[in-house]
C-alpha cells in the first residue's frame, strides 16, 4: 500500500531567519494524520539565513541526523564536539541521557539548507555520542547508498534503531529496486527533482509511505535526490 505525502501540504514555519517545512507534526504544527511513521518522527527541511541559527538547546533519547543540501552548517555541543558540515556530510547525534547543542549557519553571506531527521531509538539512557561521515555525489549516483544503519555497516553512521537510511542521486538512470523484508515498511522522501515510486509520481518535497509491499521501485528520475528509510513496521 502506498500513501502519498505532498510536499505542498507539509507544515510551514517562517520565523524570518528560519524557513522550515515539517513532514510530520513538530512544534506548533500538529496534524493527527502525520505524527511520524514507525520510529521516524521528524523530517524538517530547514533553510537558515546567513549568520543565524538555533541557539543552545537540549535533547534526550533521540537519534538526530543532519543531511546538508547546500551551504555550511556549524554544530557545537556539550560533548565538546564542533564541526562545519557541507553538502554530502551526514551527522548523527545520539542524545541518550541528555545533550545540549547549537546549530548555526556558518556563512555570513549565504543561506544553509539541510534536512533534520529524528528517529526514536530502541534503547534509552545510553551515553550521548556523535558521528559524522561524508558521502560523495559519485557514491550516490545511480545507486542506493547506505548512509545510516543499526550496525554502521558499509561505513554508514550508526543509529540506535533497527532502521536503515539510503540516499540516491538519479537522473535517467536505470530503474532501482529495494526489497523489503517481512515485517518492514519504508518511507521514501524526494528531496528534489522528479521520481516515480512503484508507479506513483513524486515532485521535490513529496514523500510516500510504503506498507504491505515487498519491493520498492524507483524510476523515471529527473534531477532527483532521494532518501529511502527502511523501517520496522
């Protein structure tokens, strides 16, 4: 079964310095039909103006993944970690027992554009931790590249949940297929471009929930960048 989530129907928060599109209920945006999908709780598409950002704030018992699309995202946290992320960088922060962090646009002249993803962990009370990996465009071109997993295989970042995240860049490439094991579901989020998922056409910002299917087929791509979440059902 496929359920389309149109990008134009997402929640919008415009704070001047921040423009954010919420796939699922978040902050002041609440939609009882879109409160998450399995352990996937948040996909926020954030655009932050030059020199602006999120001040220091706290999290606990959450896997927080940042996927940078354009610009430079500066991160600092109470673990003593600090870095500047660019396109292709994937950051994973396990909040565990508690962590405080800030995220800022590192540039004083250009905006930063990124996805913030929250996944509910399958274990609580672990020590907080941080990890960062870079995935080149070539590694994602024409294939589903594993970027996050429960065991860190294939040099992916490790997340504390029985889930896997794949990224792909597609443009007239051969059809890609992903098999779902029994008891698994998927969420396919099209970042940009055009793409069909099991025959359903998506535009940038659209997504589709996939349940009771054993095969996902990605085809008819035009300048597409996509994330595929393989999740427990």
